[in-house]
C-alpha cells in the first residue's frame, strides 16, 4: 500500500478537527485518531491506512507553518 500523502486541504482540515476534538497526547490516542481518519478517507476503490505517528507529525507541520505565517503577518502590521 502506498503512503498517504494528504492530497487535499479537506484531509488536513479533518485532521485538525479530530485533534481539536480529542486532544491526543499519548501514542494510543494518536492511533485512535489515525484509525478514525483512515475509515473516513477510505473509498470502495481505495483503502487508506494511517499511523498515529504520521498524523502527529502532519499536525506538527501544519502548526509550524501556521505559526511562521502568523509571525510574518505580525511583522507586516503597522
């Protein structure tokens, strides 16, 4: 099975919503998030299997990018 590449913004949004709703901290909690998202992203023709670590790392990258863009915006503010 090929790795999931988070192809659309809706996938990232779904991840962010899951994290906001469940506030995972432990690996088992991240695995539960991954399992729920895997079911939500799967179709009849394509099964998606996510790992908790991958979800956590993706969320970390999303937050890092947001913080960087926020800092740039604050520097431009008069």
